[in-house]
C-alpha cells in the first residue's frame, strides 16, 4: 500500500521492490518490524520480473511454472496483506553509514528518512557495449538484451527484424526465442568463452528447439553500418581471447543484442560505506546478509547474480528476518564484535557467498553456501567444506558449470564443527 503520510523514521526500509526486496519487506514484517517501507524508483512494484513474461519462475518456491509477473504478484499481494508500505516513483539520492536516506519523489519532493535497519535490494544492470569495447562505428541498432526485452514485452515495439546476439547469458537466449516468436530472424548467438554462460535449460529450450546456432569461442571484431547496423564481422578467438586470423565472417543483420553479463547495482552501497567484493561486485555479507556497515543488509542480485528468482527470494527472506531482529534488538546501536568465520574459495571455486558465517546466528536455520566454479566439470563432482584437514560438509552433484550456480547446505549436524573452524574452505572437485 502507498504510504498515506510520510514519516521520517521506520524500523526497516528496503530499497528496491524486485523479488529480493519484496521478500525482505515481508519477512521483516513477519518478524516483528512495525513500520516497513519499500522505496521503488518505478511506478509499480515487481522489479525486472514485470518484463519477464516467459515461464520458469517459482518452480522451487511454489512448485509451479509461472511467468515473471505472476511470480511477482504473489509477493505484491502478500506484502499488501502484512502491511508493507511503498514509496513509488521515488529516487534514492544518497545513503549515509548511520542509515539516513535522502530521496526525491513527485509525491513528497525531497525528504530525509531514517531507519533502524536498511536492506539494499537494488538488483543488477547489464554490461554495455562501452564496457566490453566493441570496435566499429556507433550506428543505431545496438542494444542490451534487457532493453529489447522491455521494448517487446512491455512497450510493444520490435527493435529490428534480423538479429545477432553476443553472449550466451540467459536474457540473450530467452530473447532469441522471444524474437523468433515475433517473426524476426535470429542469425546466431556468439559466445567468447569455450562454454555456455547461461543455464543449460535455456540453451535447450530457446536455441536448440528453434534451430538457432550457438558459436563458442567467437566474438565480434567490428560493427558495420553508418546510420543503422548493416552487418557484423565475427571472428574466432584462442584460449587467450586473441583473434584467430582467417576465421572472420560477415553476418548481415540490422540489430545487435548484447547479453554479456550483469553487474550488481551498488552505487548506493558505496555511498553508505559498504565494503564490496571485487570478484562479485556486491557487498561482503555474512549468513544473515549483514554487510560491513552495522544495520545495513543486502539481498538478491545486488550481492551476486543468481540463476533463479527463487534463490533471490530466499535471500530476501533471510535478509528481512535479520534486519527485523537488528531493528528490534539493536535499535541502531553499534554492532558488537562477533567471532566471524570466513569462507574461502578453494579448488575450482571463483567466489563463495556468504563471505563469512556468524556462529551466534547458527540457531537452526540452514546456511546455504553458494558459489561459481572457474572451469566446467562435466563429470560427477564433490562440493566440500574443510577447516584445514577437517571435513565439515560434503555434497555431490552431477556436474559443475560456470554458468550455473553451485551450492552446499550447512545443516545443524555441521554447526559444532563450523563454530570451531578457523576458516571454511570450499572446493568443487571431480569425484
């Protein structure tokens, strides 16, 4: 519900109303926070899900195969039932380490708010052409896949007729299928890495099922066209991403879509003094998604980019619960020193989230360690958590791929060993 009167102080404020933000707000209310406010820059809650009209959401949360807007509506309805308040069409300009939030909106103008606990849930954004440095002129017809998704699914516009897609990220593969549905021709999908960077199910359902070619170890050498894209020149690359002479090919097309990765949206986090992990681009967090700044939590794609929206929701629920407990028990006071146990990325692991475990919060809820591997392993693998030579937990998986998140759950039976550990070293190795 829209905030009827503007207060200056709240128990919990959540920035962002995507799946992570909505889940955090609901969990905060259910765990005793009296006043919970969600600040959203768009005109309605739901976040990026509102433009994701394809199915594939909610398989773990609801055991249903839902489109994005339907998944979001479940939580929009629940947030209304528990009394979460909204500030929509509102931009957050600044955040301070003592949780003062400066916003501007068409309804209330410029305002200063304060909260006992703050949850950052701003999501992520797409990498652009400038960030991957594609050479060539700058004609019309070069867009990120997410921009094209919004135009087609929300605004009702087709950005072109003949497409090439750079990057095998999930949004790019999903848009390859979506554009084909609308009568466009998708020439091919190019991927500079030697492996898929999105989910295998999207490769099967979106590319293989529609006979859209995928070329691994290929990228764009230059864009051709003056006023509008006319073609692109592709080229194969070696293991060091150097062009392979003689492999160039001209592909006629009028539109290039970029699906070359997502970046956690953390400009506001930096303003608040939150420490960021240079590998993920998101905040360092503990198992309650508490950041390095007392009373500031983070959840969802703002921490690291998830594969499934269901996992974003789960992270939001955890962050919201801990934010409510902080608001209730700490009341904004300085965080006491706690004996955190760091998680460490070991063999074939690029990073681990959470970055540390607070042993005082190991009270029954399971702790999921999530990670991405550095190299694909197509055979059966073992995910292991060690403290020195002591094996704390082990879990098996059929394979491990960089484009698909790997996880291991620490359960109550593991907690005694976790509390005694100096570090939690995580590895993914062949069985």
